[in-house]
C-alpha cells in the first residue's frame, strides 16, 4: 500500500466514533438542502444518497481515499486492457464489449473493436433469424422456445436480463434457463416444451463446467430421443464459449458456435455472445440498446469527477458502512418485479469479485472486504424481512431502486409501489420515537415494541423507465462499483479461486459414492458416503 493510501485509510478509520455518532435526523435538520444536493446523476440514473449516515467530513475523507488509491488511474488501466487480473495474467475488458467498432484498442496485435463487433453481428443476426422463423428445427418447425444451459456467469446475467425485459412487444420466443446439476431443473424447465420447437444453447466460457456439460448431455438425449435422429443435434443446438475445440468435440456446428475471449470474466460476460439468449428473447436491436446503456455508464464512470461519479459514490458509501461502521451486509431492493433476479445476479458479481482475504501481493488484507449481498423485489420483502431492517439488531446498508413509470400500468398500482418505496426509505431513516408512539395513545407496555429507532440508511437509485438502455446502465454501474471497491481494498476482483476446492472434492466424492473402497475424508464426510451407499443398495 502506498504511503498516501495508508494515510488516507488511517484518516478515514479515525472517523469511526464520529461516524457512529451521526444521526440522519440531525444531518437533515442541519442542512435543509440535503435532499436536493446529496444527489448525483449519470447515464439516465439519479442517485439520491442523502439518507446515508455520512456528513461532509466523512464524504471528504472517502473522496480523499479514492484519490490516494488512484481510482481514476486504475480505471484507465482497465479500459486500456492492461493485465489487471494478475493472478490469471489477463486483461479485464468487458467494457470493450460495449465500445464502438472503431474503438482504439488493440490486444496482442488484434483490433478488439473489430473482433467484438464481428461476433456481435454474427450472434445478433442468428438470434433475429431464429426469431423471424428463418432458422427452423430439424423437422421443419419454427422455434418457439429456447433453453439456455449454463451456470454462474453463463446463467445469472442473461436470466436476469431476460426476465427484466420480458413482456416487450417484440417477444417472440419463450426463453428459459437450466443451471443446476440437479436433474429436477432440466426436467421441470422442459416438461411442457416440444423438443421439435426448442433450441438449446450450451453456454459455458470454459466448456468444462460439470453442471453445464451434464445438462447439455441431458438436452442432447432429450432432442435425439424425441426427433429420432442424431442429425437433429446440428439444428437444435448452439454454443457460446471461449473453448472452441471442446464445443466441436461435443458436436455443435461451427456456424452455430459463438466465441468470446479470456479477457471477459464469467460474471461480466452477459455483454458478449453469452447474451445470445437475451438477443433471442428481445431481438438484436434491444440487445444493442442494452450495450449502449452500459456504454453510457462506462463513459460516465471514466469521465465524471469523483464527487459526482455514481459508481465511485456507491463504492465509497459501501466502504463507509463496511470499514468505518463495520456492517457486514448490503441489501438490494428493486421496487420492480421485473428486477426480481437482480439481487441474485449482484450476489455473484459482488461476492465472487470481492469476497477475498488476501491482497494483490498475497498478504492478508488489512480491511474488511466484500459485504454479504442479498435482497428481494419490493414490496414483497416488506412482508418478509423488513421487520429486521426496521427494528433488528443487525444494521444493513440498503440500495433501493425504482422507476418513475411502470411497464404495465394498472389503476394506481404503480403509484402505490412508488409510495411504498419512498415510505420505506423515510421510515428507515427517521423512524418513530417513543414520544410519538405514546402520543398515539399506545398502551405503555407496547411503546418499546412499536418504536422505530430510525437512523437506518439507504441509497435510492431511480430512472424514468426500465428499458434495455437503463438496465444496461444500471448493471454497468454495479460492475464499476465493485471494481472501485476492489481497488480500495487492493484485491483482485477478477479471479475466483475460492470456487475450486469444492469442485475438486466433489469430483472425488462422486467417484466414492458409486465405488466400494473406504472413503478417504473426515469421519463426518465418510459417514455420509457410507450412508448413501447403504441407501442405494436398499433402493
Ligand atoms: O464456479 C464458478 C464459475 O467459474 C464462475 O465464475 C463462472 O461464471 C461459472 O463457474 C461458469 O463457468 P463457465 O461459463 O466456464 O461454465
């Protein structure tokens, strides 16, 4: 850590007591303009960060930290394709996937913009041909359904975007997702589908992922059994991968195979051909609008001053709660049912990126890193876990999201939705004092139960409407927020070694479950392997 950044961290951490003493009611009383001025805008989104337990002193210390840690220089290095994923020796260039064709960027002598747009043109043209009925199934039937077989980054992003943009007038295909190695997933997702009308996409960056290959084999059996001919595979499968050799070995035609590059991380890949399922669901033009929205946020992140830079502000506010106040969790609460899968997507984006315990040099980190991310669409969450948010002992940093317009207006329902959104942020921030509860005539014994402590912070992110463009910008906003936090914590946000050990052990245990030799684990794991074997023998 440089001297300047160590000093900036010390200055920030010296504000712990000060930060713990800040009261939102006091902050709003002291500055009547706070609701108007603690607001920033970028790429069509408005961030209201007024209801955070941060004052000007805290904000200054956070911005000083961002400067001392060289956030802007690190961002430039990412955009320029420097190998910032140093544990894997790779560049991190998901931003190039949404950059213009003539972007001035070359990697190992290859012009990145041209490569990216060549693949983009190919897979969006294919998607539009399937949507238009020009590409048909083996028996000559038009495709009505698409099943994307992938997991993690090859599932969560496309699944979330398809669900978010579903219901557009342009929808022509029923696009579904199978991820889990649990055979129930494939069976339940495909149970009412006609294989003759179904296109399967095997979506895997590495094309070695156990779950995806198992589901791809299940899908192949399903298609071949129903259509009675191995030759049907050529018509009913497409693949998305960086491992073109493995795709060819699986038997998928090269003209149905869409590649991408090792400089696209799995959880940052929905902008690449991994987004084929999105293009199939909403069409090539809408997919390009999604990219354009992300590009608008990339430009905002690259060019806006730190003080008004949405990803930087979100990252710094997160650091305040994580490292100054010591809170462990962040809730993402989209007040739009179409974004119900956003928390799940952000869990991978944030927790796989920043759930790290050693810094760039392999030394234990000196600050707490990535928070636990969770959440649910509002208003549903209000009737489930909001009790804890309002009156629980654990303090949770909350991001609320909403849109001024509804995709499907119905009576006053959208007004009710927004009323609830604004009400929740107000109730959390200002609560209800014991005196107010008493003044309502509440029985004295119930007063503590009905009191709301308040002083519970939130961000509020609002855009006019949920469109491919606004969604693209929102997702890029969170990508860059995670990046900035990784820079401040000095961790590599772009590897994921923590997923490997479980995979290795599962391979060994799978053999032992079906084998006969003595299992070689701890006594608990051994006992479960033996119990499973005995159960199998009986059944
Ligand atoms: O196991 C974690 C992971 O490597 C994720 O990072 C990735 O998104 C997912 O598996 C799927 O990987 P692939 O696209 O290579 O099948």
